[in-house]
C-alpha cells in the first residue's frame, strides 16, 4: 500500500505552486501520487504544470485528504480567504513564520501540521522539521512526513516553540553555506588562485564534504580529526577557524541567534 492511497482517493489541494510547492509536487508525482488527484490553486501557474493532468484552478473536492499551503506568508490571508471550511482534511503549511494559531483561526477543528522545509528541497535534498496541533494524530503526522519525505529528510519537533530555532538553523542555513563558499573562494583568490578556479574548488569542497558528512557513520568531529595531522596544514587552518573567541563557533552562535530573534520578532508582528 502506498502512503498516498488515501490521497489518490480523496484528493490533495495545493495552494501556491511556486518554488517550494512545485518542488513538492514534483516529488509527490514521482512517488506515485496521481496527477488527477491533485487540485492546484495558483493563478499564475507555470506552463510546465499545464499539461500533466492536474486539476488546475478547479473547484475543490468536497473532502480532500490534505490541503497544502505553499504561498508566501504575506499572501496567506488572501489564499485562506478562498478556501472553504473543510471537514476531515489535514492542513499542512510550509509557510515560514505563520503560526499554528493563525491557521486555527481559519480551520477551527482541523488537524494542522506546520512544516519548515529548506531550499535544497528543490533537488530532493531538503530537511524539513514538522509539528502538529492538538488535533493532529500520529497518522496525520505520518502522512505529513510522507509528503515531506518526497523532497528530503524529515525531523519531528517536540513543540512549535522550537520552530524559530529550526528556521534560524536549517531554514536560513543554506544561505550561510552559500556565504561560506563565497568566503572560501575569496580566501583562495587572496592566496593567488584565479577567481574561477577558487570558486570551483570552494564549491566542490563544500558539496563533497557535505555529502561525506551525510554518508559517513562517524560524527563530523571524528571526520575532522581524521583529516587533521598534528602539525600539518589543516591543523594550522583549524587553529584559526576554531578559535573559541574569534573563530567560527562564537560567530555561528551569534548568526543563528540573530536569525532566531528575527523570527520571534516577525512572530510578534513586528515589521
Ligand atoms: N523556497 C524555499 O526554499 C522555501 C523554504 C522554506 C519555506 N518556504 C515557504 O514556502 C512558501 C512558498 O515559498 P516559495 O519560495 O515557493 O514562493 P513562490 O515561488 O513565490 O511561490 C508561491 C506561489 O504561490 C502563488 N500565489 C500567490 N498568491 C496566491 C494565492 N492567493 N492563491 C494561490 N496561489 C498564490 C504565487 O503566484 P505568483 O508568483 O503569481 O504570485 C507563486 O506561484 C513560503 O511561505 C515560504 O515561507 C520556502
């Protein structure tokens, strides 16, 4: 039995089919979700989705298994205004910053799962964290997890209070890593390498080390120690990078704390 049997029978509604909605849809269809079971609501739907058998901007099914909300947070109120009351439908939101309480104002009795995915979902390599409201059962969480597994790995949170930290770490994290690539490339240029070569070396080093860190059984700290000979070049570099006062650890703590604080401020409605 597929994870999507109930959805294929009752339907799934996807509101917003841009970068994240489109990435999820691609993953679901690849994993056996029938295009005819999907109703996409997106006034500006990209042409690539026009002829694959989806129900586009059509009437909603009476009792869909899942409603997935993937519009920008600032468009959420408008999008919710067009969704009728649902009876037994799991509501899944991937919108950064929009709280479960906000969705409960629109869907008073619904099971709701809030998800924070990240950009590598576009290539099926994302990491999503999810948390449900009081009405979300284990089966609802399993279904949300199956849906998000189509674009990468999934972790479950103990409570919504952890969402700002997740957003600051894995949600914003890809941008930190992109900047790490920029910084490593700039450092290579400073040591005399041509710009193109420095960028290629930095990009593939981050990609390869990341893949190795995911693939290996060992902890990243063990992998690091394995490539650090006493008195060698890596040790000399790490002595600077790992400096407890001026190195990466305190800088990363400040970086993630600033992002989490911004998430809390946005949650309080600050601009
Ligand atoms: N992209 C990511 O990596 C990422 C990561 C984590 C979370 N998210 C979350 O995912 C959500 C979507 O982000 P995104 O990057 O996919 O944005 P996006 O590419 O702009 O996609 C949103 C889509 O929704 C459409 N839309 C706008 N108003 C609508 C409405 N009232 N009803 C139905 N569809 C509507 C947009 O159409 P138009 O373009 O015509 O306005 C667009 O196609 C956001 O809430 C974001 O926080 C995204």
